C-alpha cells in the first residue's frame, strides 16, 4: 500500500518557488564571496560558514529544496558580511 503525498496548496507552492529563488541567489552570492576571498576547500568553507565542512558543502550545492535552507543560507550570508 502506497501513501500519497499531501498536495501543496497554491500558497505553499508559491512560497516554495519564492524560497527556491532566494536560495539560488544566496548560493551564488555566497559562492562569489568565498571565491573572492580564496576560500575553496571544503574545510575552509565550513570554517567560514561556521558549520561542519560536509554540511556547508551540501548546503551550497544541493539541488533539492529542503526546509530550513533559506534560513541557513541567510545566516551564512550575514556571517560573510553580505547584504541583501
């Protein structure tokens, strides 16, 4: 027996699309800031973002939307001194 996923309301779908755009913009901005500072290794990225290296790398590279990504990316941007 398979369970159907609950359907998202139009408002939830709209919010997910908006969140996805925000995450893309933040990932690009954070990636540029790290590159400009010469921070390229996973360990250095993790240190710069204040999280374990693997978690930082996944946050910046994953393609699938996950709950909490926007908040984590915003916190990373603030830590790097980026402004919206």
